[in-house]
């Protein structure tokens, strides 16, 4: 279970804690190895979070392999 209270924003320390704790992907957390290549993929991930049955904040953390929770970083920053 996530340790933060609902409504708080996720900062770098929180993201680091999630990764170091090896919290697996779930209904409020999704790891991505790279930035989305187009807006449609990003919107699809956001809508997936919006369609969950809970009311907590949801997070996409980029630069992490979802199966191993290994930090690999990202190659570039895309500006939409």
C-alpha cells in the first residue's frame, strides 16, 4: 500500500522511495522505459488511470523497466 496521504504531489524523493521499495505496477502506478512517442499513447495511459475504481492520485514514472523495476533513465525529453 502506498504510504502517502491522498492529494499530495509526488516529488523526486517519493519516486525514489517507490523505486527503491520495488513497488510493482498497480492501479495507481505505471513505469515507462521511455517517453511516449505520441500524444495518443500518453492519453491512453492517462485514461487507463482515470477508469480505475479508486479515487487516489496515479503516477507514470519514466525511465524504469516495468518488469524488473530497474532504473535506466530516458534518452530525451519530448515537448508536446
